[in-house]
C-alpha cells in the first residue's frame, strides 16, 4: 500500500502492538525508515518532512503512551494545515475497552486534531482505509490547505493476519460522480473569481502555507500576480510563497507584519 502511493520515508518508534508492521518495513527495500530518540521527535520530523511539496509524512507508533506523545504534533499540523498520516497501534481487538495494559482511547484524543480518524479492527479494512487516507493526504491537502492529520488506529491482533491480496480501494460510482461535480464547481468558481478581479478597484492576494504545499503554487501565484497586477501579502506560515523583493509584495500580515500590508487589507475591496 505504501509503495503504491509513492511513500519513500516512514518515521516511527517501535512497540509491541505494532511490531509486525515494523518487521515488514525492515524487510522492504523501498523504504527509508527514520527512528527518532523519542515519539515526540517522530511527530516533529514528520511535520517538517510534510512541508516538502507533494510529500505527505507518514508516522507509525505503538499504542498507549506512544500515541499520546503525538498529540502536540497533531495540534501543530492542524494549525499549519500540514498533510500527515499517522498509524497508531492498539491493544488486541478482543481486549479493547477492557482497560488492558497501556490501552488508550487514541481516537478520542486525536479527534479534535484530525480531519479524519478511524479504528481498523478487521484486516480486510486495512488496505481500503490506508489507501483512502494516503490519497486524501496527497490530493486534498496541497490543494485546499485545510487537511491536517489522518489518523488510523490499528488493533494488534489484525496485524498478525495476512492481508487479502485482492483487496484494493476502488472508486465508487458515487465517488466518481462527486469528483466530476467538484471539477465543474471549481471551474465555475474560477470564472467568478476572474470576473470579480476584473471589476475590483483594490484587489489583494492573501496567501498562506497551502500555497507552499502545492508543488507549483509559488510559480502560479507569481504568474497570477503579474498578469492581474495584484499586490500579495502572506500569513506567517505563508512566508516564502512569494518573492519578498517583488514590487507587488506587501510582506507579512498581522501583528508582527508590515503596516502597509494591514492597511491594504483594510482598504481592499476583493481578497
């Protein structure tokens, strides 16, 4: 599943409940596995790695304390719109909810800091759920800049069962139809945005970290700003998305930003 979606690096910290997955990674030649000194370090590493355009970070930890140590990284990812996929172990399926050793409500803890989270208790669900999360992290986050963490809680017992080779994620008819509708809606939105820009007197582009998450984001931003002659200001996380030496650059917005960026924002009739 990881190889299919182009995952080259996995960060993580081994533990009993997730050892079968680590054994498989150790035998695979397609991955570079990065082992930190602490689980918090894995989360921080993934956060930095995920800022590389088109490369969602994947982190793998065991259950209990290992999962709780990722919470701070989840909060950071949510605040910054950073695409990540987290695989967390869990106690055996039959012992979930029985206060087993080091059992923790991983989904309950991660829910406030994730866009999607799921508990996998059947081995046949694992390929589908993993594929969905990896696709979303690559397609949704770089475009819309609001995806943070995708958490998958995997119980220990299913990792010792063989995954059905025929089990793959196939788009449904409804999913394909929704994709066509979204593309049509995007085209209409772009047409409306172009019309509003052509009629605006003081337009301004305000960009954030999502622009950096897109492989061609900064290049397309410059083309748009040059063609429409629109000044550009950025958020703190968006610094670097636009050339600060360009005459149209208003630099960073906000309390620690430039006064002219804040003034231009207040007087703009189109953002």
